C-alpha cells in the first residue's frame, strides 16, 4: 500500500478484507480479513502499476484496490479448494 504507514495499512487492509468478506458471502476471522485485504492490495497495486503505469492513491483508492484484490483472492481460494 503505497504512501501508508504500517498501522494505516493494517486498518485499511482489515476494512478491505471485511468488505470483501461481505461481498463474497464468506466467513473469515479478523486476522484473515487483514491478511486478505493487505495481500489483495499489494497484488492489485502490482498489477495496476505493471499494466497501467499507475495505481489509485490515498486511503479511499487503496481501500478500493484492497477490496478488489481480496475478492479475487477469496474467489481463487474457492476454486483451489474445489479442485482438491
């Protein structure tokens, strides 16, 4: 999460993970929400910078990026669980 401190990244990651959890009708704990939100934001920021040369800035932009990334990770986890 660009331009944010660790505490802000954890807070925004937790909110992004929680929103993604509700959107995807999933049930995770607080720690998993934080992990999904932060990891989703990191992956989506990398993809956006690679493909478009820029990413969304600020808290709100990173929240949106984190939610999208976390939703993708939740969907990917569901696909992988079905195959095994």
